C-alpha cells in the first residue's frame, strides 16, 4: 500500500509540474504576460523508493516468454527496375519483356515486391505504338499476368512522329505517355531505381 501511495504521489506531482510548465507558454501565445499561481511541492522522501526485488523464478519465466516470442518481421524491400528500349527492334523489345518476366518471377518466388517500368523513346516507341507494335499481343498478355510491369511511352517522340507522319500516333492502351522518356528514366534513377538497357 505504501508503494502505491508513493507512485500516486509522484504521478500527481508530475502532472502538476507539467500543467505549470505549460501555463506560461499558453499565456504568452495569447499575448498575456505569464503568471505563476502555484509552486510545486517538493517530493517527500520515502522509504519505498527502492525498486522491488523480482523473485528468480519469475525472472526465469519472463526469459522463457521472451525467447518464445517471434522476432519482429523485417520490412521487405521493394525492388524497382527500369528497362529502356530505344530501338525499333522486336528482338530488343522481346529481350526486355523476357527480363521483366524473369525479374518478376524471381521476386514472386521469394515473396518480395518489385516494380518494373519498360520505358521506350526514339525509334523504340514503335514497340508501344498501336499501329506498328510487333509485340502488342504479348504486352496485352503481360498486363494481365504481371501487373508489376508497366509501360511508358515518350511524349516527345510521339509528337515528333506525329509531325513527321502528319497523323496522330496511337499508343497501346497498356502504356502511359510521359513527357520525356529520357527525363523519366533519369528521375527514376534519382529516386533509387535500377537502370538496365537490354
């Protein structure tokens, strides 16, 4: 009972000290001078201030439970990969798609997350053009089976092709147009993404 009274007394004094410390700053924020209204009482010496001894058997039980508890789960890293395609070459694009699927499967197998962006620009934009892509069917299939893989088309290249061909350049629905493919790659690298050119 003495121990409980001591703990209650210390908690009460701490609460009073906290309230008194907060009062001047609140008053100053309101534009009024700070005034002290009470002085905290000094804690009385107590004979119950020594920590209680824990029996050895109880300590052993605590150690046993500590060993039985599972360790905290380590946060799994998310891997991020950029695959660049800048040539109008179906073999180069198929290699990039193979790489994307291999990386995706690797991280699925070990239970880790991965994001992959296939970025096309220059002549490589043909791989994501709806009217010229030789790999359109494969990309459609990948969009369903591997949502970790996304496709980015360079808006600058699309505009240059529009001017050169004097027509709208359609992009496959699975791809998203970014303003500049090169700038997009650079910004992803600055965010820590890994860059690979197949």
